[in-house]
C-alpha cells in the first residue's frame, strides 16, 4: 500500500440520521496550506538550487501517436516519457526533503487523477526520483513485464474507499461491527477485489474496493441503500481514486542529493 495516498477527509458528525455517502472527494489546492517559511540557512538554499531529477508520478498505457501530456498545472511541468506501449508520467522533482510537502502532494495527486479520468493508471510511490530521462527509460525497460501486468490488473477499474463509523452512541458496538462485516462481504461481491484496513476508532470498518468503471454506479447505489437501511451507522464513500491499494510499484532507491558547492563532509565522530 503506497504512502503516497492523498489523505481521506475525516467523517462528519451530524448525528444519527441516515446520510448518503460522499461520493467523490479529493484534496483541493486551497486545502493544502504550506508551513510558514523560516529563514533557510545557506546550505539549504544552495540545495534547493541543485537539480534533483525527475519525479515518477505514474505509469500509463502509451500511444506513440498521442504522446503529449496536457498538465493540470503547467508550473508542475508534468510530461510523458515513452517506452514501447507504456509511458511514465514524470515532473521535475521537488527540492530534497520536500516530497511530502502539501503543495507538491496536492499537485501530483491532481496530475495522477487526471490520468485516471483519461484511462488506466498505475500510481507511483512518493519519492520515486530518477536522475534524467535515461534513468526513467531504463526503469521502464527493466520493469516492463511487471508494469504491463499491473496495468492489466487495473484495466477498466478504479478504487473506492469506504469508512463506516458508529453514528448512534447508544447502538451496540458489537452489533455495529457485525453489520459492517456483512456490508463488506456484500460490497466485495460487487467489486473485482477488496482490501480491509486495520480498524481505527471511531470507525468500525475501513476498506478499499477495486471496482469496474462500468459498474461503478451500481456499486455507489448499493452503498446508498446500505446507508439508508442502517441509520445507526455513518457510511462515507470516497472516490474514484487511482488504485493505490491494489498495485505495488517497485522503484529504485532514492537518489542522493549532491552536496552543495563548498560544503564540508560531515565528520564520522567527535
């Protein structure tokens, strides 16, 4: 499961009345507030000027005749690197240590989500960085078979996530867990695959479902029905998401950032 998944918004607490699940929620640019900048030291400022390479955002099916990527945010500089019938969606890597910066995570999420709306996508883990196009091409060539297999697994499918919480404090938690288990089993039959997540209070169930795009409406409708039939529980459905929880991309270890000009090597001891 990738650590690069955008955070799922917390459930609402509007009481115990039946609620329709939220069908699609994604981080927006204005949701991501960067930390207040401090006064960077000279070494940090120098590192930020050192080119870091290319961030791998995702791998997509490729068409050599349509290899131009129209980025959501031109400032991110996302583009495609092609190898045979697969393409890497890449962008200039952020400064060293900024892979989890809120603005970068939001920007890369929107680029990957745009790819998802256009077709099949295998999302890359956060922090996958290559020195240049040649490094990306070498990765695509070496991983071609596994990448094609991952694309085949998610072909025509995307991910939904469901969180079930106890909305009525007077309702038995044991009963709530039993109902949530039955919900999971029923929805699992409507999905191609499913992954339950470790339980975290106050939720009684969290799970991801790999759903055929063609049957997504039926899947969402069934969640609506289950929500209406179980007023003591709050069902929160989000998606569609890239299939973060159903494919794993193995990438090379992170690149080491070159030392800033004039920097002294750190001592091995005192």
